[in-house]
């Protein structure tokens, strides 16, 4: 056996033979860890309760990463110290790494109590997956505004994302600088909302004049999520995810709600309200900005179903309709896939004549 390794094992055994239960590494459900030390009563009394400074914490407890080869401790790790009664906990600023060895040293009763700990490797996970991309349609206007990319788990963020998600033309050329470099995630942290830079969409903007539009009409493109994209633990997609689409002329008019086809339930019961659109509507908008209320404007509980290509919206009530008046409501911030709303087009000239307001409430009565 290697002499250094043999000495290290003997040292570890000797260290653990001390009252190491006064210092322990505590794993959490998310594969993280912290160090918890049990202080003597008089020792605890000398420290403030709650959060401690790095200096206060290190006067009692230090945690070090051991070098893989020499097994010598590096500098004391930075992190958060917290005292609760006689327990002092340390959470590292950067998470402990699986497979690495760490040493915690507690100054207790004038003597150091030390324990070495090898952080377990995280359980192997299947490859990261792209679950769905919105819009689901494969036909988009050349001034399309944004994509929603849903993953099966949170992924590793940062500016590298904008290099690993690409727009590619029909000749295989990667389009340069298409994205607004603003990393936007949903509340669950598993849906990336990525915008084509508005400066390359709007007419008269310097960026469009310099670089041109990102997409041209009547051409074929691919949205490519590169296989190198990974979750925080390094699990990659492995294979490029590709969404192909073709473009139509730019859509630069506001949503015309008079073109919507609305089918109301014919009687009491639980038949749905269905709205059919002449073009694709942003799916998040359909979830948030189209609703059914009673005649006083109070929302009705129910389930929303969005149809293929986001061209239909259906609302089924939780409880049966009653013989009364209801109302279908749309908000004027509802968007189509080019960012146009019922109020104004996305590329709206503020100096242009004001558009007439559209009716966005449709009452219906059941007998």
C-alpha cells in the first residue's frame, strides 16, 4: 500500500476514535451537506445566538478540503455559521463536492476534535430531457418573439446557455447573436423563456439596421438545444434537441378578437366553453389572460385545455353550470407569438393614431 495513503488511513482511524460524535457531517435530502458541532455549555455561552461571522465561527469550528494526493488540508472554507443552543452548524458557501474528502475540526475543552469525511457521489441520474418547446406549431411569423423550453429538471444557468441554444438556417449556418441575453425562468425553475432580441425585430431600431432581422420570411429554420447542456450535477442531454419550423411574412397587426370563434355550452351541465383562434396565441397568455367569470366578474373554478398549435382554448368548469349569466373575459395584455396584443401590435409607433378599443367581454346565459 502507498505509504502516504496508509498513513492517512491510520490518521483517519485515530481521529474517528476521538469523541467524533461531537462533530458530524449531516446530509440533506437534496444531496447537500453541512457540519454540525456540539459545543460545551460554557463554550456556547461565549458565542452569540443565531448567525455568526466567519471569524467567530472559525474560532471554534473549521472545515477544510483535503488535497487528493497529499491529504493535507487547504484553507478554511467560507460559509455560514449558526448557533442554536449548544449546536453550531456550518454550511459551505459552495456545496461540498461528491468524492472529495473534507476535514472538520472543533476546538472543544482545549483540544481539537477532528473528523474526515468523504462526500458521497450523487446518485446517477438519467440524461437531462427537453420535455416540450412552445410554440408547438412548426409555422411561425418571421417576427416571432420568444420560445419556452421545458426541461424535466432545473438546468445549469449562466451566459453559456445562450451559446448552447441556437437558431440555425436551412443551410446549417448558426445565426449570430439572435438572443436577448436575459435569463428568465418560471417559478419551478425548469422552463427557460428565451427571447429573440426585440432590437432585431422592431423596424427603425439601430440593432436591426446593423445586423438585420434574425428570421426572414418563407425560410426554414431549426431551434437547436445542444447536447452539452446539463443540469447542475453535470448530467447532459447528450443528443441535440431540434425543433424545425418555417416562417411566414411578419405579423405586425394587433390581435383582432372579432376573428375569434366562440362556442358556448348550450345548457346547464359541464360542457366547455371553446375559443378558436385564426393564429397561434402565446400559451402562457392563454393560461393567464383568458378566463370565465360570473356576471359580477368573480372567476369560475375550472380546467383550461390548450389545443394543438395553441389555436384553441377550452374551459371546463369544476362544478356544473347554473341557469344564470356568465362571461368570457380576455385581458388586453394577451399576446400572440409575435407579441401583438388586442390593444396594440408589438412594434407600435406611439405617434400613430390611437386604435379603437376592442370589446374583450362576451356574456353568455344558460337556461
